[in-house]
């Protein structure tokens, strides 16, 4: 069976040879916060400039990834994503540069999560929730709710509120907070009945 972990391990090892800060976001960051769901890509933000493209491409090619320097440069110029493929897997990496304050904040919020014998930098809890609210698709809102409830003991509510306020997402945050409270109340009522 095709598994994402070997692809991610190989990628992290290659990136460790470079001085390019990056953070894993999306489905793998959500998994790092305790909500597991199927995904075929590893999404990330890299603090990558044009002068670092050649080193990135060289390191990733040496690790067995398919990546084109021209595609990366074009993506950086047009503020788009670029893909990094691994021939032995359906899983791939979708990366982008730091294109705005939200990306910069997410990169700064990164924490290291241990996976087997290596660490992956994932987006911080509050930034992950705020970004899920910002994207606003049904799956994103479900992810935000799930990790908010699962991580309520470590969630920094004031930080989340500040980020969402800065992004103009307080209405969305309040809606998810109401759902989280309702879910917590249901769980407590079920526990009392046992």
C-alpha cells in the first residue's frame, strides 16, 4: 500500500541539508493536531527566494524527487504553488513561498512534531485553526472544529481571537466556538450517563 510517511521522511531529510525555513500545513498539520484524514499531498509554505531555487532543486532531485527549477521560479514570481513529485508514490508535495502576512505568521508559528525518529515542522494550533476558518470550505470548518475540541486544554484562546480578529474572521470563529461548546456539552452529558 502507498503510504505518505516515507515520502515525507525523504523530503524532511533533504530539507535538513538546506537553510530554507518551511512549515507543513493542511492535512498533515491537522494530523499533527490529532485529526487524521486521507490526503494525497503534503502542503507546505517555504521561505524561499529566487537565489535558493537551484539549491532546493538539487537537494530534492538527489533525494529522488522530480522538480523543475523553472516551475519553482514561475510559481514564486506569480505567487502560486509548485509541485514536487516522488516517482515511487502517489503522494506529492505542494509548496508555495511566503506570499503575505498570513503565510509569514504561519511559518513563524511552526512547532516540531516527532514522527517516529524525525521531526516535522507543522503550523501552530491557533494558526492552523485560523487558516482553516479563512479557507472556509466544509472540510476546513470540520477540521477547525475537531482540532479545537481535541486540543482545548492547550488552545490559547486569546491568541486565536487576535489572529482571527486580524484576519476579519471573528464571526466564523464564534460559529465554530459555539459548535465546540455544544459538542463538549454532549460529551459531558454522555459521560454522566455512563
